[in-house]
């Protein structure tokens, strides 16, 4: 792959940072630098926002929905055509196993396909009102959207945010994560090739505290979409408040998997272990707490132990169940949780094994099952963002719900039971944005509205629901007598 010193894309032109600074691009599998990207900051953000503003009133602003949809269909097709190369790049940049990277690229294409189909179906309303009046509610684009995304699923996050924004006629400035910008650069090239006009999609690579901060604070931005940690989410929401612009925040989670005595043990245990080891546990919606009914503790935990012991960790190219975590800081952070759990006397119930492809310089962590964990312990309360699963016990349905709702987060929950009435009763009492019954994650589910409550954020991405976020209503009242 060629070097990327010119990874900033403004008004259809690739350029380096004005300062000439670059950032090293490392592979988590071996810690080696394999590329560089431009370190953009405020000057580039200023120009990118100005370009996005100009493009709003250019051709993009006047294109019919179906024409925007056609450009997006072309982009979706180009992503699929480039799937092999994109997946290799994503795996190298983020460390995820190659088949997981391929699945991510396929979802990226699906986002553009899904939202392309919606682009000519952004409907308004006609409201019956007083005699002599005609009332119409139009849905208009927000305008210039500032997008800040994390490193865990960069390509699919590109589709998840930019898909609905473009479908609804907005223009975009994207700041990807320092640790994983490569697929976003590639996808931006494909968007240009597909016919997204200059200025409609601008990309500024760089650091969060520089380029990200400049974008979130920019008075020329009309809407902010942020996916990342709850801590940075607070900073973004504060910046949005200063400019009185709306924002969608997709933040962290501590999602529970609630396993009742009457569940299908085999299916539950396998899914729960798959979910926490996918992307090395660095998934906001990862089910990182498994709540097990006391009466089945022994047999169910035995099953979890055997599944966790079978997980193998290795380089992305080895294509095992689990790859490395993103960087040294994350590796140390996860290890810190394990060390403190040991000090606190919490038992390691099972660990996955390292493949020979997991070299000493890579950021590998052994997937770990621990328990029983007291509900107040940090393993039961804090987001670890690694392949670490905490087992917690409960006696009855009421206690399960109280424990499930007993963290600061509220993103996703899994409910495992064959009792239909209980499935719905529990689902309705959980304070989260998505509940999965006898399954978890539904393969990403582009069609399914997604987002959190409490410290997991607010606003919704994905599905048709996202179209409401990226548009604003205008009510037009006409008197005709
Ligand atoms: P992060 O540190 O919050 O970073 C997210 C993005 O914000 C990155 O692009 C980062 O840039 C940027 N950023 C950092 N500081 C900033 C600032 N002061 N102003 C503006 N932007 C700033 O999160 P992360 O460590 O990359 O990702 C992990 C977190 O994201 C986890 O908590 C996870 O749960 C959450 N997450 C949530 C979802 C969801 O949909 N709910 C999805 C994925 C991840 P740099 O990295 O370049 O500095
Ligand atoms: Mg990287």
C-alpha cells in the first residue's frame, strides 16, 4: 500500500497537513509502523467545514433523492468490488481477524445500499388544521455534519454515520480515530470515484484533542455525531451546547447477558463467548457481564469455561476467533483489570490460549472468564473494552432485572429463556436501547435502530430511525382564503 502523507481530503483534493506533521500507523499484531497519515488540526478543519458549507448549496443540495441514492448505490458496489483489499487493510490497521474484517466491509457496503434506498423516501406530513389553512411538515437536511468515530469498527462506522447523512442531503466532515484511519481514507477515495461531489464528504485525519476538538467546537457545524467513550462524549456534548447544535452520542456499555435456568444452555454459552471475544472484546455492545441464575450456576459455568478455553488468540492473518487489542495502552488497561481482580481474590475460571502467530510485540490479551464477581466490583460496573467476561449470579427475575439495570450504562441486553411471557416481561423492564432474546447482536443489523440511555449516550443510529436524526422538520402554514 502506498504511503498516506496526503490523507486529508478537502473539496475533492488530497493534501498533507499545513504543518507538514504526520502520525505513524501501527499494526496491533506486531506493533510495527506500516504507514503514515497526515496530522490535520484546526486549519484543515476550518477549510473542510467551509468546503462542506459551500457544497450544501452546490449540486448536492439540488439533487433529487433518487440521484443521491444512485451515487450511494455505486459506492456500495465499489466497496464490494474492493472488499478483499479493504478487509486486509482493516485487519492490518485494527488487528481484527481477517474474516471479521471482511464482515465489517460487507456491512459498510450494506449501509450505503440501505440508505441509498431510503434517499427518495424521506417523507413529510400534512396536518389537518383550521379551515382556510394548509399545513405541511417538511424534512430538511441538518446541514454540515461533523462526525467523530472510534477505532474499533472504522469502516462500518463510516457507513453507519455517512450513509444516513448523505441520503438526507447533508454534507460531512469526518475525523476518524488516530489508531484506525486507513479504511476511512480508502472509503473516501471510493466515494469520490462513485461521484460524491467535491466538498460533500471531507476527511481530516489527526488527533482527537486537535482535529476532533476543532471540529466539535466549530461554529460552522450544524450537527455532531460522536461514537466513542463516555468521557469524550461529555466533552463533545459540552462543545455542542456552546454552539447550540444537536448531537448524537453513541458511547460505551456494560451490557448484561441474562441466563435463566430454562434457557438453551448450549446456544446461550456459545453466543455469549463469541460476542465477548469478537473484535477482542472491543465492541461497545459486547455482553461483558453474564448474569447466571443460581440454580444452574455449576452446569452453565462449566459450559462457559469449556467454550472460553477453546478460544484461540492470534494474528489477523491466522484468522482465529480473537486478535490483538488496538494498542499498548489498551493492552495495559485490560491487564490492569485482570491484575486488580486477582488482588481482590476473584477467581479466573478459564482463559483462551495463544496461537504461535501471537508474537511478543503484538498487543495480545488472553480472553478471560472470571467469577463469581460481586455486583459492586469494577469488573461488574466498568467498561473494560477487552475479551473479559464477568460471571454474576442472581436468584430470581426481579434480582436479574435490578442487577442488569444497576450500572451507569444502558446500551444492549441479552435475555436467555424459553419462557415466552418472561422474555417480554424482562425485555420491557430493561433500561437499554436494544434487547436480544435468545440471540445477541443479530449480525450487526443495519436495519435495527441502535443507541443507548444513561451514560451509553442518546440519539439513534442505524435503521430508518437514523434518518430522523440527520433531518430537521420545518412546518409550513399557508392561509389560502
Ligand atoms: P475515544 O477516546 O472517546 O475516541 C473516539 C473518537 O474521539 C476518536 O476519533 C478520538 O480521536 C476522538 N477524540 C478524542 N478526544 C477528543 C476530544 N477532546 N475532542 C474531540 N474528539 C476527541 O474512544 P475510543 O477509545 O476510540 O473508543 C472506545 C470507546 O468508544 C469505548 O468506550 C466504546 O464503548 C465506545 N464505542 C461506542 C460505540 C457505540 O456505538 N455506542 C461504538 C464503538 C465504540 P483519537 O483517537 O484520534 O485521539
Ligand atoms: Mg492502527
